């Protein structure tokens, strides 16, 4: 699943709420202010179109996060601790064999959908068949082949090893066959009445507010203490932060510059945030098909002058996306076990003289304070960003100033979010900040950066990774080797090759680790994850959101 980002408003707009005080909803003790056991969740994403298709990342159900209150995964996996085996959920066992070409799932007995129909192995098999037969639903492009159900078991067969797709397969949500087999086009249907095995059902939905309520009966495990969850889509970051401060919103994922003065210091006892890192990155991407950014030496030089400390402390407010300066781009400490011995402990440091020497050695020339490529053309770059994403805007302004130190003229151009997303999809850009997927290993991160099998030429849309249009046969082979290796030794060697290519070629420049965090209030509800109990990420749009809700108890 792609790492979710909230659309963030301009820094000045957020600072404007700095004088707000904690008042309004949620300001009293839980027993007095929350007799109906309501949990308020918010996002700053503006009006939502009614769409409850659980397979579509763009649906309101998915974007707002109530998908995971209605639908459940086979296994509950914790991306904060990606190497943990996971909690049995709709599947009680999962057994891989034949070098991860065969998976046998044991389906939990006694589970009912919200319409009181039993969930069976037939429903699980049907869900996988939907993904196999509808590419638009199979966003992770898992190559499902043979799917059979017998008794309480489902067997999946693949032509190649699925070692790197374990997480994607095991966290698959389950839909009822009896409700979906009549849907003409599963990729387009808006699913007016979502039916799942989760403890909640959809009560109502408007463009601004979606409400789910606890099932009266029939949930397979202990019912949550939260009786109703209200999801509100605020117009922008300013409104979302104001709602957090007033108590109207109790759980969110939103970037807050100056978060202490603006948020946590308003009520240090109850207003909390937790943003753990995961095995994915944010950073500067180039369209590597466009000169001069098709030159690895130029990309290496840029990496040498980017000030990652400034990006973390200023652009990311010292908490949001953790600094990532490991030379391989692999975030630490989560990725420490995968870093090759020769690269352990090595970090990227700002080195302007080194960057200049690298450039002149590659045929670039300085005329005064301006850089020209070997053909004599001035080196410039247009950096594009959605107009509301204030952390990315600040990051790019810092990079712009960094590039000036080696004579590169950069501009930061803000644009409509939809137009920006399209430009990423078609490669119509020179440089931008973007993210990668996460996984249990750095494979997913590296695959997003340099998998030739995901390459599409500039101008062609429908891309899923390799946004920089990077082509390197050695990298593609190493990714394939890692995915299909027969043993850990072969995987380790392939991972070392990928790290060397990342260092030598710098197809993109990691600056930050991705996070899976969130802001929450303990006024009405306690039991949230934190450093002391990192049982799941704190982001309300991830699968683990259901696990969090099941952990919550009314505040004393």
C-alpha cells in the first residue's frame, strides 16, 4: 500500500492557529463529554465523493480510513516492526512451501459478514480471484494463478517465488462472494452498501462526514468499546489542526509545523503524536530520461549538497519524516539488518567542494557562480509540488538554495494536486519530492526506484513505481534475483548489488524516511500505540487502525 500523505496547507495558514486554545468538544472527562462512546477521526482532504469500493485507493472509504472498520485482512501485520510474523486475523494459519510458490491459508471458523452470512473459504478464494481477474483492483500486481478452496483452507499457486509479496498477499481484505458476484464491473462500482466482517457498518455518508456504527452482534471477537466513529473531511490543514486543538477531532494524520506551540502544548496531558519510521523513503526524484538529469555524476553531485538536517528540522518540523542520511538510502534503524557490511555506519554529509570536483571531473564548467553542462548549456531544474503540501514546499526551497551552491538554477513551482499527480504519472516533470512503497525489506523501496519492469517512457501514464523512468538492466536483474532467490545468501548478495547501484547511480535522492504516524487525544480514549507499546502504526487510514480501535478503552 502506498504511503498515505495528507494534503497540507501553506505554513502560514497553520501558524495562524497557533493562538487557539483547547475548547469545545472533548474538553471534559470522557464519562461526561462522550456518553455515546464516539471517536472522531479527521483528515484535511476536502469534500469526498460517495464511493465505498474497498479495492480502490481513491474511494472515500479508503481515503478516509473507514475501510478498515468494515473490511478485515487475513493477517494483521505491523509496519512499525516489519519483520514480525503478524497476528492471525481472518486466517488462523498460513503455510508457504516450494520457495514461496505455494500458500495454504487456514480460514477462521465462526466469522460472519455484517449481513449475518457466514464467511467461508469460498469467500477468501473468490476475493483472490477478483484480484487475479481484474488488474485495476490488483494494485500491487501480485501474479495470482491457481486459486482453490477446500473445507476451511484456500490454496494459492504461483509461477514464481512470492517471497517479496508475502505482506501484500497476507494482508488482503476479504469481501463476500454473495454480494460481489453480481457486480458487473468491480473496478468501477461504488458499492453503496459495503458488507464486511469488521465490527462496524456504514450508517451514513455525506461529502464531509462519514459515520460507521458498531454491529449489534455477530462480530467474531470481543466487540470494540467505541460504539460510533465519525470521519470528517476538513477543507484544509488549517481546519484540521483547529479541530484537533479544539477536541472536535481526536485522531488524524496531518503535518503540523511548530507542532508543540500549535498542538501538543495546548494540552500536554492529552494531546499526543507518534511518528515512527518505516522501510520507505521520501526524497528528490528526477526524470532520468531528460538531459542533463540522465547523468549519474550530476545526480551524485546534487546528493552531496542537499542538507538533510535542514530538511528534517525545517521542512519536516523536526518530527514528521525522520532524517535519512544512510548512503544506501535504507532508513535506519528499521533497515539495519539489510545494509551491506561495507556501507554500515556510512552517512551522506554536505560536501560542496567534493560536489564541484565531481562535476568538473565529468566535464561540467563553472562560469562565475553558474554551472554549465559539457555541451555548454546552463544547468537548471524546475521543481514541482502541490500548492498545499507545505512540508514538501519547504523541502524544495531548501534544496533550491542547496543547488545554488553548485551553480544550478532551480525554481519551485506550485500546482494543483490533480495536475501534479498526472505529471508524476506521465513523467512530465524535471524534479519533485515523492515517496516509495514500504515493505518488510528494502526490496519494495528499491523496486519503486529502479525496477526496469515498471518502466514506462515519458508521456505514457499508468505507472506504478519507477517514477523517474530509470533504466538499469543490472538493477532489474538484482531485483528479480532477490525476489526469486532460493536462499538468504543469494538475497543478501542481490541486496548488496542494489545498494551499490543506488550509491553509484543515485537514480533518486532519499532525504527522509517515511512514517506511519498520527496525532491523537487521550481525553476520551486510551490505549493508543506509542514508543512503549508499538503494536501498530498510528495512522488512521492503515489496516492497523482497526487493531487500534480494538485496543481503545474509555479514559478514566
